C-alpha cells in the first residue's frame, strides 16, 4: 500500500507492505537480525578514538570552533566525516560527563546513522550511544528528534546531555506532557529535541489539522530552502528520528492508533450505556456470545442477536437500528467480560485510567474508542466523559515511516526483526555486551495455580531476606503486584511495590532496587529506563536476583526484566516461577496447559514447549492486529480525503 504525505514540511512518502508480506515477515522473524562481530567493532572504534586523541588537548573554545568548521563539510561529504563528528562527541562526553565510549557504543552509534535498529543489552549505555548520531545529524543541519517512552526519560536524557551538545554549539529542546504550544514550538526549533512518542505523534496530528490544505512538492522545497516550516506548525519536518526502546514503540504500541478527537455531548449517553450493559449482563457466554481467544474480542452468536432484538423492541434511539445496537452491546460485553480493573485500567481521581500492558504505566490521556470507554465508566459507576468524534488519526507504522532517516535502539529486537524490516525498512544489528555476561539462570518452576505460585515466590523472597542480595520480582498487573505484596507482608518481609499507582515515584524506586536486602515488586519493567546500580557489598554477595512470575505475551518483555540482572559485567541471577492458570497459557495454549496439568511421563516435555507455543500464538495475534490497524488507518485517510478534511 502506498500513500503520500500531506504536511507543510519535509517528510517521506509512505510505502507499506500488504498483509501477505507482513505475515511472511513475521514468520521469518529473527532470521533478519545480524550480529556485529568484535573485529568490526574494534576496527570502527579505533579510527574514532585515534581522531579523538588528536582533539583531546583542545580548549573548550577551540573544540567549539572545530565543531563549527565541520558543519559545512558534513553537508558536502557526511559519510566520510562521520568518524570526526563522533570523535568530537567522544571528547565532549569525556570532558563534561566523565565517561569514555566503549568500542561497542561507538559501533552502535555508527549503525544508527543508517536505517537500522541496534540491539544493545540493558545497562550498556544507550543514552550516550544515541548522542553520536544525534550530533552528526544536527551538525549537518538536520533537525533531530530523540524519541523516548516517558517524560522522565526525555527530561533526564536531555538534561544529562545538554552540556555535551552545548560544547559543540548545538541547542537542545524538551517536549513534555502539558507544555503549551509556544513552548513546544521552541523545543522543536532546537537542533536536537527530546520528546516522547505520544507527544510527538499528537503534535504531528495537530499540525495536520492546522494545515488541512495539501501543499505541492515545489512549495515544500522552497520552504525547506529558506528554513520555513510553514505558519502555525509545531514541527519543522520529519528529518531524523532516533527511537529509544524502539521495539516497544514501533511494535508493541503499534497495535493502537493515535487519535485526536473532539468531545461530542450526548444527553442520552449515560442512559444508553446503562441499558447496553443491562442487556449484555443478560446474555449467556457460549450460547449468546463467545470470546475469540486469539484476539480477545467478543463475537455475537445468532441466539444473542435474537435476544438483543427482543430486549430492544421496547427501546428507542440507537437500539432501533439492528447493526448499531449489536455493536453497542458487543462493546458492553467487552467492557464487562474482557477489561478488568487493576489489570487493564485503574480508578484514580474518580476516573477510569488505562494501564499500558507493556510498561505498567497509567495513560491518563488515552481512552478506548467507539463508546467502550464510556461503557467501562458506566460499569464502574463513575461520571461519563463525552463521546468522541475523530478529527485525525495515524498509526505508529505510518508515522515513523515518514521520517527521512529513522533508527532506534532496544535491548530486545531479534524476535520481531522480520516485521521491523518489512514495515519500517530497519535492519536489526545485534551488538555483544562490552563485558561478558555473568548472569546465572536458576531455572523454571511451574505451579498448578496462582495461590501456589505466590506462596512459592514469597517463600523464595524469604530465602533471600537478610542475605545481602536485592530481589526484583516482576509481575504482569496491578492486581498481581498487590496480591504478591499481601503474601510478602504475611511473611513479615519489607518490600516496595511499583505499579501504575506509583508512577510518580518510579525512578526513585528503581534506582534503589539494587540496595542490599531490598525487595522490589514491579509491574512490567519495559521502558522503565532507570539503571539499577548495585549497592555496597551487593556484588560480593552475588548481585541482583530477578524472579519472573508470569510470561508476557511477548518474550521480549520477559528478556527486558531478566536483563536487569547482571548488567555491565556485574554478577546476578534470574529464575522463573509461574502457574498453569496464568493468562498467557489459558488464553493462547489452553490444550497444552491441560496436558501439563494432567502430569504423567510427557508432562515435562509439554512444559518445555508450553511457554514458547503460547507466546508464538500471542505474537501472531498481535501482528494480525497491527495489520488490521494499518488497513483501518488507510480507510480513515480515504474518508477524510473524500470529505475534504485534509
């Protein structure tokens, strides 16, 4: 499928693969990932370090002048002069941060100047690695967006690297949730802008709404020549993006489009929602409707359609239209039967707030579509927000493909290398750790049910208590973290919980998770960002120990949690303690889970393949959802174009 961008500034035409190509790419998977060998890494690093040695004696003023002199040369011959740009960054980082680049980081920075996604293990220094291509692109006059997954990381990285960029004559901008339009425009006017993926995409959509009329290619070129981005826009174009936690942004979050909508008041909304929920509660699972396990969606059956029609005979409004009332009751069933409080959302300040399933964070500015959010509000008995009318929408696939230069970093990418290549044209390059890993795998245990699992996890925590080693326990939901917290408290174990209710304190909680004897229960660690540094005496005691208590739909999320142990050559260990009634097994591999539960001589063999089989099924379902979102995005754009809204 091919689309052409409509915006008042430079961006790339979008060409996305069809459903068959995406399905094939998903099957290919990790075969698209490539290792970068030590020989290549050392060779690339040696040249940069040799140049840096010649620049190390320059004064601050002379270093600034050297960077200024490099600007026009980079425009003429960028590729040949990349090592010199990297060497300038190397000197500035050592001078202002007291850090020296490892060869692996320099090779990673070089890879990020191409359309690649670099896989670097947790704790290997992705923040300063991203500074290398950012400086090179900014010195060449290209606006750079460094994209992170939350405001804390954006603010932290921008503040940390501002002295480095300033030493080379570059300005830094920061965009955070709640910033006013003029502050955002100033931030995007900087050479290098740190921004979260959601804020960036919403600002792009605002620009599209503000400049609804399409502009010709010649006018784009004139605007670019004179440095004008067009009146009333926030961004200056989609030139260079470096995406941190790129698999989370480009793959996991790509299942949900970004939408700007206007509130549409409906006096009968609450009454409609209550009636729909009442009808839904009267329908029987298996007879009137069933749950499609792979997509976690409700499917009405003919008896259910008849029951809805019978109940709707005495009603008016939307209930008089067959298709509309069936869709509404289906959404009501979804609200009642598939969305759980403290798993998919929490109640905070009298509002329903969605919880990100990959990071465990609250998303206060996100709502479900097509009346589902209002139905959940009615289910929980809180005030209903107004219905929404979509003004603009875009998927992450289409948005990030519009960058002239796209690259990214993550600790986990090989499983989705095929899709990253097919959708974004990104080659996946895996880098070894700077130091050999010392992580010990203490194996996997499977218990019959959740009660047995939490008893085993809390008993394991008791074994570690007082031994001088910190313990990080990963859970999959707010509900699970609080259940485990009660089990730990029953044993008299001091601990701290990090879930969607403690978002504001997450950096401080994670930063202290490496202290001796500390027990931290965390709901998902994907994109948390903050390093866990070991406290005094912890390394000698064996380092951080991690317990995985439930397999995630994606094995990448599990690897991110386990990767917290034994970072940067530290000692550490990890183990898995799960239950057969965990959602991932019951939802994606129920028959295989039942075979394991029966026991017998083959149970051990079935258990060996169960996690992989369940996660593979989940990944296929999620990939299918992403393909569907692309098609829906295409349809919406066609409708908007026909209506004259673009």
